[in-house]
C-alpha cells in the first residue's frame, strides 16, 4: 500500500472546494445528496466548509459485483426528501467509469430536480468516463485501486484518515 493523499492534503483541498462551491451558490438553497457509503467522510468534511443554505440527504446504489469490479446498477435506498424543483449537488466519492453518477443523475432529473451538479472527491479520468463533474477534489490517472478516507475494499479500510493506492499484489 502506498500513501497517496495525506489527511492534511485532503482537508486543505476540501476547504478550497467548500469555498468555491459556497461562492458559486451564494443566496441559493442547495440539497446535497450523497451516494452511500463511500461519500460519508468526504461529504461530512465538505459540509462543514459550506457557507449558506445547505440540506443533506443520501441514497444508496447497489451494484452486483464485489471487490474492485462493478456490475448492473439498481437504486437500493431513495432519498427521504423530495427532490422536485430543488437544486441538487450530487456528492460522490470517486468517478471511475462514471456509470454510477450518470445513473443517479438521471434518476434525480426524472424525479424532478431543477438541476443536478456533481462534486466528486476523486476523478479517475478514464477514457470511458461518461460524465464530467463540475467540482473535483483530486484527479487520479493511475489504474490502481484506492482505499481510505471512505474508500473501501470489500467494506474494509474506509476508516483510514489518508488515501492509499493498492498495488496489484495487495489484492491477493
Ligand atoms: P463507476 O460507476 O465506474 O464510476 O464507479 C464508481 C464507484 O465504484 C464508486 O462509487 C466507488 O464506490 C467504486 N470505486 C471505483 N473506484 C474505486 C477505488 O479506487 N476505490 C474504492 N472504490 C472505488
Ligand atoms: Mg460509491
């Protein structure tokens, strides 16, 4: 495992993001919707950096697949608040293919959200990326899997305060 982003780097980047998002949405009411469970740490750290009128909610998407692969997507838990007419900021931990974010974005627009912007902690920027986030914490172009600060490998290691890159040999 190789250290990639220290908690100090993470916190100062999130503070910058919070400032930018707050400035862009001055005077507006925003509904943050986090994609569980990966969003948990990023979203809570981002939330306390936001100045203005922000509500929060969560949804869960399940993908049939485990480990480092993802499969068919379904919505497992809907947000509890109505999204109709709201300005939504969708909070994701990481965009890989972008399938999760585009699936959720389409769902929210179908539910009547006025607009859906995307903020992701990490953007993997693969060639197959189907979505461009409006806000991103870090751009990451290596193929290696990430763990820590919310990122899990089979539900473990979300609690690490820093982000690490797994070497292919770590996956065995
Ligand atoms: P996508 O649908 O291909 O964009 O995959 C995004 C989802 O896969 C994220 O919400 C994560 O839960 C998971 N994921 C993708 N890459 C990583 C990683 O490097 N570490 C942990 N989870 C990841
Ligand atoms: Mg996720």
